C-alpha cells in the first residue's frame, strides 16, 4: 500500500490523477488522453466544474451538484455534500432525477436545443413515472419550460418531495449545447428572505460561465489554474 500511494502521488504531481473523496478516492484526469487513445474518465465538465462547485459550497455552505443527461433523466455525477455542514440530504451522487420534476433536470430540458427537446419530450410522454406526467400535456410542459428560460434558471417542482427543500439550477453551456446542469440545494426557508434566491442564482450563472471557459481551456490542452479556496 505505501508503494501504491507513492506512485499515485507521483501521478498526481504530473497532473494525470487527482484524489477526491467526493468521488470515492483517486481518479484519472483528462491529461491521460495525452498517453493513449481510449481513455474514458470523468467528462471534462466534471473536471472543469469540481473546483467551482466546491468554492460555491465553501462560501454559501449549501451543497452543489453537477448532473449530466442519461437517456431521459439526468444523473448526479458530482456533489459537494461532504463539504456542506447544512445539507438537506446525506448523499446524492449517482441519483437519477426527472427532467420534468427536478431542478437539475428541468434546467437541461429548458435550455437544450429545440430538436433535442422534442425527442426527449416524445420519450417522456411515454414514461410511467409520476414526476414525468406533465410531459403528456405538450402545451403545458412547453409553457413551463419557456418560463424557465425567461427567468434564466430552473427550480424543483414544489409538489415533489421533499417539500422542505428546493434546488436552483442553471445549464452549463458549451458550443450551443447543454453539457451538464449545475445546482444548489437548500432548505426552502433559506430562500424566503428577499434577495436570497437572486444571490444564489447569480452565483450559479457565474460559475457555469467559468466552467465553460475552463472546458475550452482543457480542450486546448491547457492546465487549469488553482481556484484559491476552491482547491482542496
């Protein structure tokens, strides 16, 4: 074990591996692609987004998640619940969330290209999941998605449990596509003070823009710069 740890630390120093307890320990980075083809580690959006998500949690205390599309749902691929002292949940990593009822899912469906949205809505209309029921009313669901685009962020359906918490979410856009969604989850009572919701949404939008910039940097082969408090 000591030999293995030393070798892993060497790879960390070379930028080929990172150690992150939020994802269960050591994981390879995109830089491994320089060694061979066929590498399938974390998507660039997770590598680029983790520092920004951690930074948001350290400053606002609430847990932040990054979710990606998987068929007709989104799946939480990164979460800062381990860093949050006041998280409404104990775990969310790998959770599968509805595109219709959940904030992280709605943010994807509202901002993805219209052709992709039509395909997803056709599939969701055949779903027997209770949270997807609205998809069978195309006029109503399109009205709901248009309202989300107008205000620039999505929130969980207030009728979906648990009702004492809420998730605010925004898309991470790159080349006119939604690569993932970024969301913060907090107790609903924390959003009641005037301006509280606006502050969190503004922070999420800024982080999503910075993540998109870092994705472009990673694609060009650049090494991401430390993010101050976000590192660790």
